[in-house]
């Protein structure tokens, strides 16, 4: 990457910069390969942040099918993490995971489950065999205590587990059906709607060496770090994320060295090396120190996240674009990579992070307001759907993290917080699912690459030309929802 004019002597946020177009021979956005350059090699350079309100098993499955990866949070008990990893690994890599209910499930219970998946319906299953389908329209106006077998549709479209997505799309559109059920014999394996069929032809799933969906898991630096790392490796985590707000500290370096040793011993035994991501940092020296201690990827970002109050409370942090730019340059000199963590609110921000040299971009709050995030789907007084989100250094998160401590210790820890404990993240009616947001992001990033004349993200980081703009320059680029007169 180079600057269009002289690089300023102050740090820059994503809003402060823009990309200038280059002469390009890339004629189609589909000619662009978005494989991450972080050494992990997921088909998309997107990572879901390890925030309790956002990342769970449902999110991990969904994004992995589209080529990205989610990080399960460190605050989740290890037995629950194991169950989540097992379910992600058992999930179908192409078809969506169905929401299953029994014929005796009440309509009220089924309706509550419909929002758990973007396809918005439940499959009625008996002994593993699908016997019916219940959509929101069929449950509307029905007694909540009626059983689903009384309202379900038995007009089902079924396909084999090896069905071609394009054929599924044609089948659904010609028969005017909302969803196809994938069967192995007579057993339900997955579901696919028309939009899912289209996506299955556009995206490649992020798969481990055994052909299963990938998922990462966070370790943290407190408690039994080595024991948790060992358990996560044995459970099948594909990436270990060592995460703390202040990554450039002695405790992180000591923990990182211990986890690296555990990882190397596992690699010798299992024949598979797991990447270690560590952070958060914002300086080249921190990149060097954590890389020397064993990190393969450095997580960059202090304070840019929507739920984070660190900068306003402590004055500590750094504008994210400059932090990523400097840390990525240092990481490349050490044959390492960085993840840009936080501060992305538009597809342009993801493109700018990749132009600055990030191997992948981590997204948190932006994905909180989706069907797949872990929170319950709530409705405000105006009827708008939302989910609650909170920062991982907030009082709410601290209460969960210290649940096993004494009442006195918990009360004292709650006095110190650096994050928002409750924020409403509204579902965008046009993009209510995380896959909708991925479509939007990847469309923008692919186009950015064509403007830069790049067919890969490595070329993009090399060819991108970035300029500095005023706040009014940023505002000028915003679309208008109504006329200005």
C-alpha cells in the first residue's frame, strides 16, 4: 500500500482515509480470490469476535459455511465449549442446520425457535425423519398451546445430501417451495432455501483437514491457561486465540510461551499445527515481543470497538487504520500476520483494513444484530427486532467471569469496567442474518480489489493507493435516503 500524497504525521482512523482507483485489468469482482493472508487460509478474511453476546455454535456454523471463522469466547466453561465444537464439526458443511421439533412441540415453543436461523422455520421430525414443516404464516393466529402436528405442512421437498445447489435452486423456484430438506436415507441432515442455494455456489466453506467446518476458541491469560489450551486442542479447535485487552504485558508473554509449548507437543502427536493468535496490541514493538513468545498472528486494536470505553476512560488506544498499517508491516518482516480487531462499521472499513495489510478482519458488534448471534431476539416498543450486546470488559461480563469467586471479590471487581454493559443492536430488516452482512461485505471488498487492480488480497495490500480526507470528505461519500432539498 502507498499513500496518494504525503503520509501525515498523525494517526488515522478508517474514516480518515479513502482509496483511489488504479488502472485495472480485473474485469469482474468474481475474478478476485478473497482467501485470507494470515497463514490460516480461510476462504474469506473475516473472523467473528470472541464476544459472549455474539459468537456461539450457531454463529460459528453459519459463517464457516461461507468461508469465515468464529472464535468461541473464553468466558464459556470448557465443557460447554467442547459441546459447541463437537456440534460445529458434526454440522453439514453445505446445507444449513435445521431447527428440529417433535410433533408434540407446542406452536408457541416452535415460534420462539424460528428466529434462531435465517430461514425462519422449523422442521417437524419423528425418529430422525422429517414429517412436516412449520413456517411463521402457519403459526400465525394459532393457539400457542396447539401442537405443531396440527398446523404443519406435509408437502415437503426432499433432496439427497449430494444434491447440487443449482439444482436445488431450480427445484425450489419451479415448485414455489421455501426450503428443501436434505436426507441421508430417510434421516434429516440439513435444509437449504433458494438464497442458501445461491450462496453455496458463490462461497467455499472453511474446512479443517477432515472436511469439517472450522472454528476457533479463545483461551485468555487467567486461570488454568495451559489446561484450557490442552482441552481446546483435544476438542478440535482449529485456532487458539489468546485474548486480553492489554496484550503487551508480561503475563501474556509468559502464558503465550506455555501455550506454544503445549501446541507444539500436540502438533508432534497429532501431525497438525494449530495457529496461535495473540493480542490485543497496537505497536510494532508489541508485535515483535508477542511474535518472539510464539504468536503466529497478532490481534491489533485497542479501543476502536463499539462496546469499548477504554479510550474515553483511560486515554489509551490508537486510531485503528494506523495501528493496523504499522503492526502489519512489522509482522510481515517477522513472517507473521495480523488480524484487524474492531472499528469496522461499513464494508469500506474491511477493505481499508485489508489494504493496510491485515490478514483477516475481526468483527464484533456489527454481527450482534443478526439471527445467528447468541442473544435472545427481543422487540422494542415500536416493534423493531433487536438483540442485547455488551463489551467483554464491561461490568456485566466481569460478573460472569468472576462467578466462582467470593461475593466480596466479585463486588470489588465490578467497580472496574471498561465497556458498555447493555446496548441494543437492531436487526437490519434488509440484512437480518449474518450471511446477509457477509454478502454485503464481500461484495464491497471484491469491488475494492477490482478498483485497485488486484486479483488476490496479497496483491490488494501491495497495489492499494490510500489518501487522507477531511470529515466532510467522508460525509460526502454517504448515500442519502431522501432528497436534500
